[in-house]
C-alpha cells in the first residue's frame, strides 16, 4: 500500500526507477522514511543506517509521568522467552545468547497528568528499540498493543483485526502507538553534503496532547 501511494504521488515527476525502501518503521509509527529510486544511492544510504551514521529523533507519548528530566537507557535486547508472542522483545542481561546491545537517550519535553511527551534518540538501531526501552523503564507508549500489555491483550487485538474490526480495543488508551519519527539527518549519497529532514507532529498525536492538557487543567482547577 505504501509503495502504491508513493508511486501514484511520484508519477511523472523526476527520473523513474524502482522504489527501494532504505529503512523501516513499525506499521503504527508515523513520520519520516527514506526511499530511493537509484540502486547506488540505496546502497550508500543503507550503509549509513547500518553503520549508525544517521541521526534519528522520535517523539513519544508515554504512559505515566517520567520523573527524570533526561535518561540514558542501555541494555541488551533479545526475544522475550517469557512470552507466547514470538515478536515480543525485552531487555535482558548482557551476555545473553542472541541479544544485541542497545542505547536510547530520552529527554522530557512536556509532562501531563498521566503521560509524558519524550524526545527519543536511538543510538543503536534494534527492532522495536524505543518501545522496548520505554516498557523497560515502566513507561510504555500510549496506544501500544504489545509492549506494556499482556499476551492475552495483544492476542485479543490481533483476533479483532483478523475479524475485520480495526477499532482499538476498549483497554487501549490511543488509536495507535504514539511514536513519531520526527527528524533524520544523513549524508547525501552522491556528494556527501549533510542533509536534515523534519516531519511535523501528526494531527492525531497533536489532538491527543491537547486533550491531555485539557484533562490536566480540569484536574488542577
């Protein structure tokens, strides 16, 4: 679906070529993605991502009030062998077989009554890294159906979706996981010039923040 929409948008604009995805975002994560039409550019940019040379910044709306102003979350990530969900991952002790080291820098932007807006800078690029790290410190993403939830809750969500019901389950606190890829910075694949791109906060995330502010104002009044 993503490539179909993008092809429609780019029809007749610039040089042709097969679209190639340089990196991925979770299905419910909004924000910036890098796509190329040139194989050499794809190889260069993919290499920058793999080498950790790309600067990435995310905005996250997390459950609960994070007390620290900033926090560096470190720890190896591996499959969660305590879970029935094969895709679930967790922070495990260093040296665990099959685990990959990971580091995320967190910075509080705004606190609400029962949530926190956090700037997240992943210094490594592990699968579900930000979601796993936020869950690890006890502040999973709002709207996340996997992390911060039980296996039974996630399976309920999956079964509802398979049955054609794509409304969030009644226990979910947001229609999607509130994670937004806000900024990417990397070198131009041809001339090496520094490039930086920023995606504005999407409407659904902005509306949720407004409602959280209103709830806090009512609570304090």
